[in-house]
């Protein structure tokens, strides 16, 4: 649970001080990258999947939540 909290804080602070406009497209890309990273870990970890991929799973879940929240708020796509 502590890892999930740290990941969420890192995602939230990652945008602080940035002049880049956050868009649904950029959030979706971050989500897809996190999912791919987690899936790669799962594919290469063998029997130690849970221990080795737990942090990547937490990042992917946090990114998915951020993406779903952005979709529900109606952020626009890149133009």
C-alpha cells in the first residue's frame, strides 16, 4: 500500500512546475507505457512475478486511474 501511495504522489508531483499542458492523449500515452512496462516484467519474470513486478503493477494501476479520471473530467486531446 505504501508503494501505491508513493507512486500516486510521484505522478501528481511529476506535473508540478511544468509549463506543458496536460492532455488526454499524453495521459493515455503514460498509461499505455506503464501497462507495457508491467506486461514486459510479467513476461520475463517467470515464477517471481509478484515480487518483481509489484511496483510496476502499482504504477500501471495509478496511471490507469489517472487516465480514467481525466476521461471523466473531459480533458481534450492534443491538437
